[in-house]
C-alpha cells in the first residue's frame, strides 16, 4: 500500500542554524533516502523550496485569488514528502520514524488513494 510521509519543520537558513547543521541534515536525508531505496520501498521523494516561494490559490465569492507565500501561518512548514509502497501502516510508521525531521519537527503518515473512472477514491493496495 502506498503512504505519503509528510515532513513538517521550522524553516531555517544557514545563517540561523549554521552550515555545519545544514550539512549534517543533508547527510541524514541522503542516508534516509538510500535506506528507502535499498529496501525497495521508495516510490518518490521531494524536498520543497522555502515557503516564501509558495503561491497559494483560493476561491472567494466565485473569484480566484492568487497569493504569494504560504496560506498557513505556522511556525512549521511542509518541507518535503516521501512516497513509499509498504505492506501496511505499521511499516509506513517505521519508515516515518526514521525520517530525519522527526528530530526537529513533525512527520505525518497518510495513505495514498487513486481516483478511479467511476469517481470513487480507492486506497492503493
């Protein structure tokens, strides 16, 4: 079954946390991605650009509104996603537990689904 691991954490810069910390984070992410790949469960992964590059679309009174920046006003932002294909939720949780951002943010696990021709969302199995 497919699960998306969503990684939320405070956005930092090299100036705020230091290049050494950034280098360690990159190394941790590379090791995590390699472990997922080696286990044969990795479908795809993306690290997202900083949230100040976000464009958010909403509808209000039938009109499209396009807003620069993230819509959510939070300390933590969605920083990246990993899609895995594993047997069950317990396996997805185990992989999420190993995600580096668990040390400095929150990691969410959400089942994937496929939209079918008949209009029904069905779980990927």
